[in-house]
C-alpha cells in the first residue's frame, strides 16, 4: 500500500472513531435529559477500619441537599452533593457521580482520628492534619487520650483547625508526641493517658503502676523518654514502694518524690 493511501486510511479511521464518540456523547447527553434519578448507592471506603458513618447517615444528609429522586440526571448538582457531604465533621472527602441507569453514587472517605482531646467543653478528635472534630455517637476510636486543662478553645460541635496560631502550634506539638509514641511499641504500651496541668506541663500516666511522670512540654521527647527508661531500669527496682511523681523535665536529672 502506498504511503498516501495509508495516510488516507488512517485519517478515515480516526474520523470514524471521532464521529462515533461524538454520537455516543450526544446520545448520552440526550439520555440524561430523559432519565430521572431513581436511587442512591453509597460507598464508605474505609468502613472496616472506622464506623463513624453509615449508609443511613448519608441518606439523612442528602435531605440537606433537597429533592434529587425524580430529577432529570442533568438537573442533579453533583458539586452541591459533595459540598453537603463534605460539610459533615466525620467526612474527609466525598465524590459523587451519576450513571445512565439513573443511580446517584456517593463515595466517602472518613476522617481518621489519631488522638482524642478531652477538656471542660467536651471531647474532640484530631486527625493527622490537626483538624478537630466532635466525638461520634456511633463509634469510639481507640486512640491516645489527652485530658486536663487544654490550651485550646473550642465550643460544642466545633470542627476545623484551632483559630489562633498558638493553639495550632500546641495541637501540632501534641500530634508530634502521639506520633512518636505510635512509632515505638515500648512507650505506646506504657503510656495510657496524657494529662495537661493548669501550668501547661504534661503528665504521662502509665497503664500499670502508680508513678506519674512529669514531662513538661512536648519537646526534647527522646531525652525525656531515655530518662524514663533509666528510672525503670535503675531506680524502680530498688524501691519496695514506687515513687508517686517522677520528674523527667530537666537534662541529667530524674527527680523522684513520694
């Protein structure tokens, strides 16, 4: 076959494919003007790990969108659907799309809490990005708990990042401490709770034993845990009655009090 003929044949094939695509797209558009939305299908991507959200929740949330069943497919505002769903505190991201059979599909990724803050104004989770959101009635996440006098102000139902830069920095520093614990089984198994005193000092409470470790702020973490290790290895075995308070805030010092 001559080169010119090959070019003509190839061009004809491309044109035919483009024509079929345009026709199919036109038919799909025409179909969406005729087909109405007949149902809702939901996908909760990480439901095996977290159970904050149920299919019934999503259907209830769609009431905030308004009427969608019975609407023509080209009248369903997918961006509005996603905006309504994304506005819920336990949702990290949603995606909505329609299929030509008239079904509206909504896929959701839930927020993943890494720590729970429990203060005078109630309890909140925080994810790895420092986004705070309320505790959920449906499911309690097994994450570290930080309680006491929290230097962060949030009212009931608050969601989002803290308002001030100082508050954001404190949350970020606590997330750093929680991440440190999570990466080290020895300390993660040891620390059962973290309490914030009125003066801002952290107190680490072991899962077992009566000691309370005065930790200071969430800085110099490696050195402070090294002093905790030295306490357990060198001091605790010499005592019949454990110390009540073990202060590991200062370099080169382990200050124990009854």
